[in-house]
C-alpha cells in the first residue's frame, strides 16, 4: 500500500507539472512572444517551472533530498543556508537591472594592498587622489543580493578550477576575484602564482593562482576573440594577419576538461579599426573575405564558440558563464584619438538607462538561446554604463611617467576599471549565482536568475 501511495503522489506531481508546463507555454505564446526576445522568453518560461519545482522541493515537502551534501535550497522568496533562512530574492528578479547606491562600507580588499593587481589597474598606486568611486554598491530592483564573502566563496570553490577566458576586461574580473579571495585568508602566503614554465603556457596567455588550503585554482586565459588569430600569405608572399571565424582558439582546448566553472567574454577587440572595417581580415577555411561586416563576423565567431561548447563541455561537470559588454566612456574622441574620462568622481545620476544596447549583446543573447548547454549570461552592460567614475583614465600610469599635465599627453583608459572597483560587483553577482546554483535545482534555473 505504501508503494502504491507513493506512486500516486509522484504521478499527481508529474501531472501538475505537465499541466503547468503547457499552461505557461500557452500564456507566453498568446501574449508575450511578439514583444520578447528568445532569451527573455526562455527566462520567463523557466522561472514559472522553477516556481513549481521549488513548491515540491521546499522544506515542507515530504520527500527528502537525495543530495546529502547540499547546503543550499532555493525558492523564489528565500535562500536557505545551513537551516538559516535569509531573505535573498534572487530567482524572482533580474539582478542586472538596478542602480548604484551610496554605501560607505569598505571595499572587499583595501586599495594598494593586493599584489596581484596590475599597475595599469592600480589607480591607488598611480596616484588617484579621490576614493569616492569605491563607495557605491549595485542594488538590483526588487531583490537583494548577499555581500561577497571570500571564505564562503572559497568553500564553494574547494577542490575546483575556475577559469576566466577572454579579453582584458575578463582579466580585470579575474584579478578582482583573486584579490577578493586573498583578502579572506588569514595567511596571505597560502595563495601562490601557478608556474606554467614546463608547458610554456604562459607564452600562450595562461595565468593562474592556487589557494593551497582549499585545493582550488582561479585562472585566466587570454583569448580576446574566442576564435583563432591566424596568418596567410598574400600575393607578394608576405604574411598577413587574419581571424579564423570558424576555428576556436587552440589554447581554450587545453583547459576545458578539468575546469569546473568557465567564465567567457569577448567584445572590445571587435570595436578596433581592423575588426570593425573587416577588409581582407576575416577568414573561413581557405577563404579570406575581401570585405565582411563586423556584425556578421561576430555572429559567425559566436556560433563557432557555441558549437564548440555544445560539442565539448560536459554540462554535468562544468558550469558556463558569459560576461556581456562592459561600457566604455570616452569623451571627445576614441581611445587612440584623444578620448578622455578623467575628472569623473561620481556615477551617472540619471537613473534612466539611455546608453543604448550594444548590438553585440543582442547577438550573444540570440546565440545563447539556441544552445543546448545552459549558459548563464551576466548582462553587465547597464550596470557599467552608469560608472563613468570607475575607469583608470590618466591613472593607468604612475605620475613620474605621465607628467604633471597628463590629460593632454597620454592615452587615457576609459574601458578598463580601477581595482578595487566596479569588477568587484561583477564577482559579487557571480558569488550570488553560485550560492543559488548549489541548491538541488536543475542547471536550467541559472538562466532565470
């Protein structure tokens, strides 16, 4: 009788979920499809199923969790952390839609005290006199997010490998995370730089740090396009640079099998003159396009990346993230034509986002929505658009290099970010996402956060 009763309950639950599935599909198809992008449709639809899943996996459910190691359970209203309920409403809102609010709390790591920050991101070391840009935190509309906790993050990463793959904006985020984790260690010597000398990987853009007490590593691989930079011989026998839109960068293939979390990005290098003009540069197979628009080239490259991820990533082992386009703030010219952003000390106060949505992110959303591998899209474009004050600007160089009147004499950096600074908030959102995903929810739930 007990077996029959359990079978009846399981069947009843399956009928309920199936009914909810088709009801949600009907509601979406009848009213929302004309106005929503595919990625938003997937997110909206999945959130409805997530609510149903949480109904049956809540603490009041009669069935016990099969994962005894799970520390977190999730509902649209709360996260349960070691039997202590905290009101962190992550699954019910878009954590990338919000505003910057003043917060006098100290940064996760102190300016100038993390030895792993490169000089070009170390605005404190390079003499930036103001520190107000460090006193803002990201506040999503309609929900709260936990502050970054380095010790808890290290416990999440215990025995794992987290790899950032992409351009120097991803390097910005990588250095921020390494410094944030280091700040949680009582013995700062328990984190060490990984040596790649035997395999010569550092020459290929491999860098990494290992946290000895937790058996985890946080690495970075330089891959500004995600696809392979190459060369061909022109009609005069001279080598000419090309970008293989149909081939994933070779170094990526060397890291994916033992990576537990991979954070990809690509964007800023597609705005450079060579890529934007697209003359005799883009290559597929043996064909070098005489002229190819950057949007079409970027789309082809993203599909190459997506196909590689779908064919090679084991979704039961490796979690995939994609970081969106980080806003630049050049005034009076481009980065190489006198563009400036110095003198900015506060975020944009206009709370209405008017920055315009980069075409690249529309491509990313479209490509991700067609992938079979669940990819969590970190849409940082809006949150970075407000932060005109967070760039190194003239403080990308020390005062002895730039001179006393730097604004007119050196290139200003209005693309990257001072550290500590804005990328620390990206890692806070990464941390919040991993907190949620440690629950017994399917990978698909990551797309609705």
